[in-house]
């Protein structure tokens, strides 16, 4: 394993991937009662800030432009479940409350493949509650 973001010591947070189910009925129409279902739990390295913020931390203008939103990158190992994650899915983190409905949701905005079948980086923005 070559990428430092995927080292076991750095992947010390538990995240949950969720997929939206029930979006369309048998006729192809959107349904009102679409809900999020658990897809997988994984250990991840969580880094706050967009990728550009992580590379150039001393950019106060960019932070000012993202008022009201929080961005993070989640780095996980590649497997059959993480390969199937798309930008239509979302991430729940942190998994601290006993009630899963209270776990903060993060909408995935970008997916980065790391190495050759090593892992993935998911850039996501926290959903306002």
C-alpha cells in the first residue's frame, strides 16, 4: 500500500454508506417516499476541508466562500462495496448517537480513485439539519 491516506493507523473512524431506495415505481415515476438504506460500514481516514483547502491551508478567501457548509474527504480501502458507491449515495459520520437517524449526513460530490485498486477518496459536504 503506497498512499499514506490509506494507512491502517489513519483509518480510525467508522463511517456508513447509504443508498437511496424507492426512487421510481414500476412505471418509472418518482415516488414520494424514497428513503435511505444502509449500504456498508467502513473504517475511514477523515480529513476536513475540500481537497484544495487541504493542499493550501492558508487560503482564507476560499473558507469565506463556503459559508454555511462543511466539506470533508473520506478515504477508504477498495472493495466490492466501495467500488459501487456513486455520487448519488451519501455518507453518515460521526456514528456517535445511539439513534442512527441523528447521525449527520454528508452528500458525496466527488470520488477519487487512489492507486491501482488501493482505495477511494470521497469528497462530501455535510447536509444542513
